[in-house]
């Protein structure tokens, strides 16, 4: 493959749970050595960008915060640009900081938008019901991602997607998805590398949001067999990756 | 209308929140006087049948428990008939008693079925995640209802539907719906009156599950303008009620 820039998913590609993916760090250093720019694009919406960077550091990765593009950061920018400054945040307290730093107001009433992330224990009947009422009162439904699940250290964990689907069903409104597989999200990250879509590849463990999403923008999709990778999900998806590799460690061999 | 039997929804038709619908009780006594049998069919899945009867008594209605057909009672019978005895119950503690009385086992592991009711505060990230994992492990998804919302005393409240939709989305499985608008549910209640569908009418405040559901079985649908009734919902639904009345109090005038 002739690749001039790489976008890389974080969760399931750099680590699974608390375990680093063997050889991933070496692969990143090899990209640096060859002068191939890369950015991290993540739908992991439980953490603020600062926390994501800190966590990667804790796992032994030396990745500057500026190279990480997360759905909360992209969503906060997108909402502010659209003048939707009053947000009901169905997020973790940590992810909330990305919105507050962008100058958005976290409100419980009169919201312009209901923002749904993977809120973890922030999901309760009460918070879902409040979100629902605000949607009926006119707020837009903004989803940081619509993933089904991710691989936690003790098994699969629900992502934001199911709760977005719940609110769509309840309020009869379609969510605007800001994270992967939204084309704007991939293109925003790619812009920073200076490469065009056909010169780039996206490496991820989610066949639909990572691979299908990237391919829909003209970016090549490289699926890794780590994280939530499952042979059945690949078969069922109707998506054909440009390449399937065992893990990020193998990436340099194919570029 | 030539009607020989009536099915009546409870929540929104007999009461809204803690307020009795004016004249509803008089209408029931008039049906008794004319010898028109009626049964109550309810998707209110927060309470056991015994509690529903007790609550109606507290509101001044004298309705024997045997005339009330609730989704938990119907679901428990249906599950037992199908040999699915190990159930993960995403329900309130009160609704759980209907399942235990039917001889079903409430389990947290190795479930044959994940049963979803309006679980109120029983909905948390942890319980949703457990339901999801059991579904992936092979359990069937059984929904007591798939309603969007109901009218509580301080505003609209999410029903089971959104959380069923969430689990369907997460696990890629379609739920089996046991309560309204499942034809078997209406027909089970009707059987007790001895009337045939074309001789019967269903009175409810939900244009889709009450009116659309009844009509799909050949039962006439009478919409009341109480409870969660909204003109827009009627317009959007694509369902045409056989009759629209202000409240149950008016029913005898049309029979």
C-alpha cells in the first residue's frame, strides 16, 4: 500500500482493558521513523481528551494530546459553531470537561441539544427520562457515537449507541452522529496530516464504524484482530476491509 | 355500534397519575347494568396484577383482580408454556412477583429469556449491560410492551419500549412483544368474554398499541382524549380510530 498518513483507533487497537497491545508502540515509532504522520481518532467517549492522553501515557505510550481527536472534542466544536450552547450532557463527569472548556453550558432545562456519550453509570431511568422530555420540548439529539459495544476488561460493555437508539425510539427523532463513522470526523483528523483521503488508511477494530466509515470517505480501511474484533461481525457486516492484520504491530510491514 | 364486549385500557383511561377520570366509574356501572362484559388489558408493567387491583380500589373502582389482564401475567404464562423458566427480569420488584407466582426462576446467569418491563429505577447501566451480555449468550429478548411513554403525574415517563429498542440495537435481536399490540394479548382477554373480535371494542389512549393493535385483530378501536392522547400523535400514526370520545365516561352513549 502507498500510504501517506494513518488514522488510528485507540481502544482495542492500542490497548484492551488495562492491557497494552504487544508491539503497537514499536509500530508507532516505525511510522515516526519513516515520516508517516498519524492521528488518533476515538469514539471512546467516557473520558476527556486530557484523560485519554494521560491513560495512554500510563500504558507507556508517548502521544501528545494534540494528536488525539475524540468525539467529545469534535462535538463541542461542532455545537458551538452551530450556536447550540445550552446542552444537556448525558456523559461522564470527565467527558463533560471537554464541553465546558469549549465554552458550552451544561444545563438541565431549556437545552438546545441533548448530547449522548457513553455515560456509563450516568445512565439511569431518571437521566434518560430527562433527556427524553428535553427532546420533546425541542432539543436536538446529538450522539457522540452510535457504537453498540466495546470490549472491557471483564467482557463486552454497552456503548452510547443503544441509549441513542432508545431516545430516538422514544422521541421519534433521528440523532446527529458526530464521532465515527461521520465523514466530518475522519476528515477533520485527516486535514491535520495534509494527506488526501485516497492517500490515507484508517486502522481500527470496528468493522462498521472504523472500516465502513473510513471507506465511505475514500480512506482505506485496515481491520485489526484485536479489541472487539469478531469473525462473525466481519461476515455479517457486508463491509470488506482493504486489509486485515493481527494487530497494529504488523502495520509497518504492509505500508 | 353493536358491541357485545369491551376491552379497556387502564392507565390514562381510568386514571391519570393519581387522578381518577371523571365519570369513568359510572360508565362501568352502566356496562354492568346492560350486561356487556368487559375486561381490562394493561401494558402498565410496573406493578403486579395484585397491585394494579389494589391501586384501582384505592381510586374508588371496585374491579375484581380476575378481570384484569396485565402484560406480566400474560408473559409469565407464555414463558412457562414455552419451557423458558430461567428469566433475567428487568422489571420492578413488584412486577417480579407475577413471574415468581407462575413458577419462573429469576436468575442473573444462564437465562433462557431476558424479560423487559417498564423497570423504572431498575434501569441502570449495570442492569442494561447484564441484559445485553445474556442476550449475546443466547437468551431470548421478551418485551412486556414496546410503548414509548406514558403520562405520569408530573409529565411524560419513558415506558419499556425505548429500553427494548436499546437492547435490540445492542444485541442485533428482535424482541418478542407479549403485551399490546400483540394479537394474542387482546384475544386472550376477549376469550374470557365469549365475544368474537368483530363484536368487540377496545377503549384506549394509545393510538398505536391500543387502537392500531385492536384493529389488526378485527376489534374496533375507540380512542379516548385522556391520558397520553395528543392530536399530533393521532395525525402522525396513520391509524384511524373507529370512534374518538372525550373520555370513558361517554362510552355508554355510543354503544
